[in-house]
């Protein structure tokens, strides 16, 4: 999803978003018969809001996570295409907040409205850079972490720090700390490219007392 739109003299739009049919259509200005269609589960135009993206693609997943299911939001694309804006957005204006901070508010709202359960929420933030894993929320972010597998076949990062959070502000504070610790290296297409992959994880645990105590 493109965030910034640049206009050049004599430039022509080659990407068409067909929302009703969930397609992206590519055209070559120099070749009238050159048309390529790509179908997806959903497509969104450049003027789509952050709120609409969240409501239509993330909302139900977060609801499932609070009920005990695993969920992943994966942003993939060329450098400079808008992945960071979609996931993080801008904290200066509420309407520009991305998926991760909106998830914080969503989870807290669910917890505050659920009276028959107790919750424990924690977060972690890792970076994969040059095929090495680093803990962005640890005291030594340069220390290399190892991937392990437990007896149940679950994959985890050894000695990864997990931080208990009780509010949106606490979640955002840890997110910002990790984001500032990411490796940044300028590329030809994006002077602020992270040059790495990062995974922000929120773990939600809950318990309730049944009729038998």
C-alpha cells in the first residue's frame, strides 16, 4: 500500500485498484493491450484509512487471540512501499495510527469489558538482521539470540525478554524503545530503511473460575 504519491511531469498511472473484484490491474502506457490482473482476498486503494484496514483485516484476528488462538499480521513488500506506516503509523494523530498501536487499544478495551476473567499481557520485540536474532527490548541489543524448540515442538527464542504491560501507554513505550533500537541503513530507494525484519509479539494469558471453583 503506497503511502506517498509522487507526481512527475507526463507521468501516467499504471496501477488500478479494482475493489469490487479484489484485483490489482497493471497496465503499460506504451502498450494498450498489456494488462495483467492479480487477484487477492481484499485490495485497498491509496486513500483507504488506517481504521478501515484495521477493521476489515485485523479486528477479528485480535478477538480470536484474546480467546486463546494464535494470530499473526505479516507485512511484506518492497522497501519504501509503506509497510512501516501500515504497521506503526503516526502517533501524532489518532487517525494515522497503524495496526500495532490499534491492537493495543483493542486488547485493553476487551480486558476492561470482560469481568469474568483475569488477564496477563506481556510483549517482546525481536529483530532479524544479517541472519542474526536480536532482542530489541534487552539491555544488550547486540547480543545474538538463538532459536530453540521445546519438547512439544514449539519454536521459541532463548532468553528473550518479556515485559508485562497493563496499559496502552506501557505497550507503546516498549514499542517505541524497540523501534528506536532497530538497525537502520540507507538504501537507494529509502534513506530510512530498517534493512531488517522485526517481530513485535503480544502474549495474552487469561484465567477464570468455573462453577466448581
